[in-house]
C-alpha cells in the first residue's frame, strides 16, 4: 500500500483539497486497494473542523466532494506514510524540524515538485484572500496531483484497472 499524506498549515484549505482530488482520481482508476490518502496541518488552529466553506464550495464546483476533519500532523505520520507532501516551503521546514534525526527526509516532497508550470513553488495560501484565490489553488493542485498520480503509478508499478 502506498500511503500519501498532504500537509498544509490549517488543514482546512489546501491539503484537504489535494486529498479530495487524489481520492477521486484513485477511485476512477480503480486504485483504492493500492493508494491510501490523508491530509493534516502543521498547526492546531482548526483541529476537528470541516474544510473552509470556500474550499468546500470551490471543490464542489469542480466536481470534488470533501470528507475530512482537520487534524494536526503527528510524529507517527513519518512512519505511517510513504510520502509526506507539503503545500509550501514553510510546511516542509516545519515537519523537517520535527524529524530531529533526519530519518525521513526522503519521504518529504513539495506539492509543486509535480507542477512543471512553476516547479517547487509554494501552493499559495488562499485563507486570507478572495474567491479567485481558491480557483487558482484548485488549478495548481489539480495539475500537481494528476502528475503525482502518474509518478506513483510508474514508480510503484501500479496496475490501473479503469
Ligand atoms: P491551509 O490554509 O493551510 O491551506 O488550510 C490556512 C487556513 C487557516 C489558517 C492559515 C492557513 N489560519 O491561520 O487559521
């Protein structure tokens, strides 16, 4: 089982959206027994909350249903997940600091490592911005997650059933 954890700051905008997009693609390709997906935040600001209502509305308008309650990143996630995919450099630095022994460096990647349009740039935080920011984030995440899934299929030699 390949286990993917998306990480952002609040776990109410970017990472639950990435989780929803990847889960939909995994289902469409019949890979539910091969790929598990979750998301979390580095902060405790929104623990237990549903995604931001603007994220839910934007996701819905793009055909994505979100079913997630915010949780904070925990140390055990390093062992539990195959890949820890952070939305921006600050999230990555944060979990790198938690990995005191530098044991899990190879599992950590930036979401936009998979975006040729602006490779390794941050996925911008839409929380304090306007509605157009949410569609911009959706477009970035949709592009990146599609490329991530192609990469996972090749790397782990997964059999696409649909
Ligand atoms: P996210 O966005 O990290 O994409 O979930 C944010 C949500 C909430 C806050 C910051 C970013 N906040 O400061 O409460």
